[in-house]
C-alpha cells in the first residue's frame, strides 16, 4: 500500500467538487449515484445499502457516478466500465484499494470517455492493472508486480497527477501502443517507476501500420541508476511509428529502436535523480531540496490538485505526481491586553503557498497543556497576522505560550513567550515588544553574503550566513532561478538548488549545479539577472524563506 496524506485533502477536494457541481450547465440533471463497499451486497447500491463494486460498475447507466468507499476489494475478473461513467473514492478518506489476482483478468478497464479518480489499483498477476481507452485518469495509484508485463496501458487518453509502478523483472509501468491506426497518450504530472531488473517506466510502441505518440509534461520516469527511463520502439514494418515528446520531464536516459521511432524534447527536461522520501515503502513524495520542486511548467490542464489532494501549483508546478508543500512559518509575538484572567496572544504566520491553520499553545510551564481553537491563515505567500484572546487564565500567574502553524508540509512552532497576569481586578500593561530572551526572538532566516554570483564549470557558487542568535543550526536549501522571455511573456527558469547546514554565526559556501535549462540560457549570454530563494529552518523548528535578487556571471574555466 502506498503512503499518502489522505486525511488532509478533504477541504480542497470538497471545495473543488462543490464548485464543479455549482457551475454545471443549467438544466443538467444530477448524475445517478451508486455506492460500493467491500462488504456490499444486493442491487440497491445506495449510500445506506452499498453493493459490491462489480454490481455498482457493471450495471451503471450513462452519466452515473460510482462512489467507492474505502477498504480493500479483492477481484479475480476484469472490471470494465460499460458506458460513460465516473468512478472515484471518497473525498477526505483513504483511497479504496482494488486488488486483482488470478488468471484471465486484465485489471480495471476504463473506456467510453469515463473518468477514474482517487483510487488505488494493485495487480498481483502478470497482467495489466489498468487499461485506459478514450478516457481520463486523475489522482490514481497503480502498481504491478508481474514479470515482463505492463502496469497501465494508455490509449487515446490522459493520465495526470498519478503514480504508476512496475516492480517485476522486465516490467513496464506505462505504455501506449498500436498495432494499427493512430493512438496517443498524454501523461501530465505523473511519476512512473520501474524498480525490477530490466524494467522500463514508459514505452511508446508502433507495430505494423500502427502509430503511437506519447506527450510527457512534468513527468518523472525512473528505473534506477544506469537504466533507460523511456523508449520509443517500432517493429520492422516501414509504416510503424513511435514518438515520445517530453517537456519538463525528469529522466536518466532514453532510447529509440526502429526506423519509425523518434524522441523529441521541447525543453525543461532534467537529468538529476529524483529524491523520494521512502520509495521502498511506496512513499514517492519529494524531499525538501529536490530538483523537481518548481521545475515543471504551469498549465490549467495539469489539474487543480496533486495525487494526494494538495494544491497542484505552489510557487511553480513541480515535476511528478507530488507537489512539495513547504511547512508554514510561525513567529510568536508579544502578548497584549493582559488582565487578571485574560490576555491576547499575537504572532505572524507565513503559509508559504499551502492552506494553513494556526493555534496557540499555553500553560504555566513550557510543556503548555492547553490550546486555542484552530484559525485559518489562508494559502498565500505573505505574512498573516495571528491573534487570539483567551479568557480562562488565573490571576497573578506566570504563563508560557507559543504560536503553532500547520499545513500538509508539517507543523512548525514559534518561540516561547512568557507573561504574568495581573492580580484580581488589576489590569497590567503589556510587556515590551522586544522579547526578553534570545529564545523568543524570531528566526531571521539565512542570508546571502553577496548577491553577485559566478558560474564556473557548471556550478554557481553561493555564500550563505546563519544568524548568530539562531537556536541550533540553520538547515534547508537555496534555489536559483532566472527569467526567460518567450514571445511577449517572461517565465521563471529553475537554474538549480543546493542544500546547506550552517552553524549559528558562521558562513558557508554551497555549489548549485546548473540545470539543462539554465545551461541553455547561459549559452546565449554571459550575465543573467536572477533570484535566490532560500528556505531555512532553525534547530528550534522555526522556518523562514528569504528571497534576494542576484546577478550571475559566467566565467571561463
């Protein structure tokens, strides 16, 4: 079973669903809803009396919506859409798991313009887990373990924000193939992994008079060091064609076989190895500092959410199924309006582009013990004021409090503040705005020592400093980008990033390996105006992102 943050996508996905329903064409009737559950029975297929998934799908009429409750579904025969329907899991709950096994079955077949969303499919046999024909797949996880078999076949269809893996020897994760006629497959923000020996993440295959074309946008194709990431292949027929067109795609290497095979890169492709959190357990989320972060291309047709339900674009769209969510920043401010049984807690939150909530912890020791109700900080990039008044305090008592910010990227705590309530019936003035101890000072973040940078031998050297008052080391990553003009518009091109760990009050030098897109920019000029975005965290868990304008000059070797 793959790792996921399912419980955190409820609000975003639900809002999207409500908006989609609200903007439906006037006069359009609501689709028939059919519910399935692992222990379902009968033919009613209602929310109160769900049926088996085979019943819910096989007898669905055109336009029906099949809602698959969480749980594991054991299937030994092919499950196919009979007409144009939508199949999806339940918003805010774990993905339902469709587990196929046994002979003479080919997994889930999605056809006739149907939509499949937010389910997990596992194929135990040496057969297809998922076949998609003239349809759309979104936020799906599909895995296959059979030898010399493919996990998912994509024919005249789109798959996006999904993870597809093949773990068997010679296994292929994704394939678009034709033995006659013209077919295509569009893969957007997909992570395709083939971990078995001789595995292949992506293949386009043309046989006889068949013509197969794959469009890759913001895709990660990975099969391990030294392996081929994608292959365009034809048989010996003169009319066969196989083409793979890649844009902002991360892969190790590619190959073509046959006279009708072709590989086309439209720019933005990356050759760095992706850094997943824990691929051994199926966790293909990106780690902080990954080269795939902000390295994709923005487009509304990428979809609104990543495979887990996080916003699809935070900053710039990432490459792969996962959109990295930076943890929010929390800075505890000085309290105000202190009375005998009440006080107002203050601070600031930076959501860093992801939906964020905040609350205050407080108590008579630094262990706190009490918390205020969560409040919404939004999902912007700027600083948001946070304030809450508590009224359950005791007179003449010393209290600790701190601000806590939480989003799907993690939980961050601000520094500890201390104040004392007044004696019963006697209000006191608020404490000075400046914190009394270094521990209460806001983390200022890592700064650039110089904004004049140099490119030499494929690397840009960046000097960084960690504030002396920082609690623990400054750790994080710095990312360089530059603007490239395309027609009348300008877009940000990621030049590369590097991680750092700096002791308080010291400086360090890091080298940023320049991306392919960056090397193309420097091939046309010796000087670029760019931007350095440095995301740092203190040893106390406080986060701060700083942005600085930089000038980068190319030097000879």
